[in-house]
């Protein structure tokens, strides 16, 4: 498989996780947390974007941020898996949530700041194309900001999902930008 295939798999899993996070569909009563599994798998595959674009100083910084963001997503998903393992025990969930909130070594890198680094890193990768692929780059940059804004400020799952669609579509178009030009005119 090529790097582009891994990136595409990551984009699809990531988008599917945000579809489940948005609560557009009724909740599945299952012991398996599909949303976080898809998010975890998607984030790990999105690490392939570090190899998908040409190397320069900006992309090196973007690769570091993307890698830190993937690590943070792994930590956040682990916390959410533990949280969901409590089932309907709201007292235990609240105690764990309180403990994480009171522990800066867990809260900031894995909940508050860390997961955003994945979006920041991928947006920085996209920013490298701002002069040649302006619309696609802006889709990624604006989409990444909109995902965070719709989740943290507006607390709107549908807007969060739509923002993720723009983000993923922009990355996908950047990823396959050269291949669309190879199609001969008929």
C-alpha cells in the first residue's frame, strides 16, 4: 500500500468517528465504543500525512505537531475507553473525570491541548500549499478551527461533523491534487 492509501484510510476512519460523535444517528446500545475506536484508528493512520508531502522546515514542524497530536488522541481515547468501561456508574465516571481535571499532567496533554495538535499539525501541512492550492488549504485550515470551535464553544455535534467534512475533504483534495491532473481529456 502507498502512503496515500494509509492517509485515505485515516481520513475515512476519522470522518466516521466524527459522524458517530455528532449523534446524528441514534445511539447504538453496545459495549463497543465505535466512535472512539474509529477515532483512534483514524488518528494513527493520519500520521501517514507526515510522509505524504514534500519535506521542508514548515513540514518538519507540522510533522512534530501531528505526531504529538496523534499521541494525545491515543491518550484521550484511552481515557474515554476507561470512562465507558464504567457503564452506567455515573459516580465512578464523575470521580474519574474530576481526577483527570485536577491532574494537569493528564488534563492538558490528553484532553485540553494535546488532541488539537493533530488538527494544528495537519493544518500546517496544508498551509504549505496556500499559494498554489489556496481553496484546498483554506478548507483544511478553516475546517480544523471550526471543528474545535463547534465542539468547545458551540457544543454542536452537527456543526462539528460538517466542519470535519470540510477538513477531511480539503486534506483529501490536497493529497490527490496531482492525480486529478493526470486524467486525460476525452
